[in-house]
C-alpha cells in the first residue's frame, strides 16, 4: 500500500460518523414548510373540510327522530348531536388520513429518498407529517361543530368540549394510517382506495350505524374506526367501564400497528439512496 493510499484509508476509517441532530432532525422550519404545502392543496382541503358538514346536514337534520332526547344519555343531548359527533369523527379521519397519504406524491417525485440523505430520522419525519395531518383534522372538527351549533345540535357544555377534543386527538391513529397507506400504495391510486376504504371501515366499525351486539358487534370491535367512534360519543351516550376499556385498547393497538408500519415502510422505501 502506498503512502497516499495508507493516508486515505486511515482518514476514511477514522472519519467520525455523521452526527444525529437533536430530536432526530425535527424542526419547526420543516413543519412550517409542510403546513404551507398542505394549504396549497385545495382539493384535499375541500375534501376534508367541506364534505363532513354536508353529510351532517343530510343525515343529522332530515330524519324525524333527529330532535329526540333519549332518556338514558347522560350528556343530555339529542340525536342530532349524536350524528354531529359521528360526522366530526369521520371528518377528522378523512382529514388526517388525507394529510398523511400525501407522502405518496413525495415518493413519486423522489422527495422522500432525498430526505434520507439528510440526518432526518424516520420518527422525526413521521412526527412532522402527523402534526400536519392533525392540523387539518382540527380544522375539520371545528368546522363541523360550528355548523352543528347553528343547526339544532344540543347537549350539555361538557359534551361540546370533550367530544370534539376526543375526536381530534384520537384521529392521530388515522394520520399514522394515512402515512402507512401512502407508503404502501402508488400515488395515482392512494386516494381512490382510501376514500371508499374509510367509508367501509366507518360502516363496519359502527360510526355511521350503531351496532348492538351479535356477530356484527364482535366484528366492529376489531375495526380501527370502532375505538375512536365509541370514545368520542362517550361524553354524550355514556357506557360501562368494559366497553370504554375495549375502545381504548382498540385505539392504542391500531395506533401502534400503523406507526410501526409507517416507520418500517419509510426505511424500506428510502433504503436505496
């Protein structure tokens, strides 16, 4: 080995590994950039914010029983409020899933692979995407509840505070779901699949139609929509400890599945840089 080769080899072998930045590369600057990109996507904004209030107006105000006040609901609300909460959950799901699934476009453009050349860690990247999706989810929930406040939804003050907060915070599961599917599906098909898929999951999980026991009730308990729907409606309808524990377990398990799956797919998708 020549002197030059020896010196080069020593330099390479002794080179310090690339330092990992604080918080895995998470930064407010990157978060602001992602939020601006989201606000420029008008189709996603309309899809996530306009559709849920329309569905609420159709299904929450046109039925003869909408103004009924069930005696066994501790939240003291009417059926219109029940539909309002359900549509707020659906809106939060649509918004956060859509926000997360935008990574499919980045994959097609090669942006996610470029990010792997930086010190940005998968967890920090996923956290940024989740925060952006949750911002869109918050906007959707607020719009739905504002519409409900002016169109006959009634309940105690505690329900008006707790239900939208649970609907929004719980939708973090679907932000992770959107990221997971965004890495799993090609960009040209992701929203065409996720839209009908979320609708089916909502029916199967008891979000649109209440499910009482039986085989369908057992199946519903395994759907990712079940836990969030049950918890968001709990301030209004109440429930026993076992049912709430099952809803929390459902939410935690699906959140873990989607977060771990999204991190794994991110690593696999960018491994060839």
